[in-house]
């Protein structure tokens, strides 16, 4: 499940509203073998991707001059259907952009993958856990909301449905050579008729060996030591 730190709460309150968003219908089952292997250590490639200010400029250019009520016909880049926008839409779009920037700030990802789950650890931030049984994703519920993971072709998709109508979606795509990872994050809310999307790129690297050995225990949970540990 996704665990969001308290830093996001003020932004969530700004971006939240009463209507629950629709989940991604493209997420489907798979044949029991995960389509691709995303596992590894990944560090941010700052030479690629986009930044919030640039994306906001592009978005407002696509939508037309704020305050005109211009009808936006939709385009493939944002995937937004035709909407009529005004200056009242600007604060909610800015709130989504701020949230997307916070969510995508971690510069190192550690992805572990087995036959039944994909775990994405994000340095100094929330973690994601997708679990699969019999070729289908298991829906998980937490205090924050409901997370639905799945595969859209060879892309891993995670949709976190938060209370009050906020949806955070991640799409993970690995390159053919397995050395580059693209993560597309989209934040949407029924306070805004336009979602906000950021793309981040990562390169695989070899993490240095840890000086600590760790095991999971029933009574003490995770225990680490510089020596050998008895299970």
C-alpha cells in the first residue's frame, strides 16, 4: 500500500473534494508471470524528464488564456476531454502540480520483485507495494485510501484512490535493455477538470554492499546487526 507522509496533508486538503475519481480501466490481469522485471536500484536522471514550471506553462498554453472560458478540445498529451476553463480552475491545477512535484521528488528508487509482488521503496518518502494472486492484483485498503495495481501491457500501473476524490496514478516503464526506467505520475481531483502529469527518468546502478545484516522477526519486526543473525 502507499504510505504518505504528513508533508502531503495540506496539499491533499487543497486538492480534495467530494466526488470519487474513476480508476484506470486499462489495468487488467496477466497470465501469472509478470510481463517485465523492474527490480533493481534506480537513481534519477536529471538530464531527462520535465519540471513543474515548464509543464504548467505548456498546460496553460494548451488550455488557452485563463479567464476566457475557452473550450479545450482535449489532446493526447494530457488525455483530457473537452472542458471549458476559467480563472477559477487555476488554484486547483496549481495545487495538483504542487502535489505531483512533492510525490516525484525522491531521487532514488529501490524496486524488489517476486512472482507475487512488486515493492517500490522511495528514499525519504512513501513506499508502494503491489501484490498479485492468480494473475490478478489484490486491492489494498489503508487509512489513506484504496490502492489498485495492475499491468497495462508491459507497464506497471498503480492507482491510489484517496478520500474526497483525489487520485494518484504511477506508470512504470522499463527500457528494452533494462537499464532505464520511466515513471509517469498523474494527479487528478474533481476540484480540477484537468489532471497534472510529471515524467521522471531513472538509471540503474549497483548499490554498495551494506555493512548490516537484517532479518524480519515476529516479535521485534526488522532487526539489523553488523554480525551474523540467528533467525
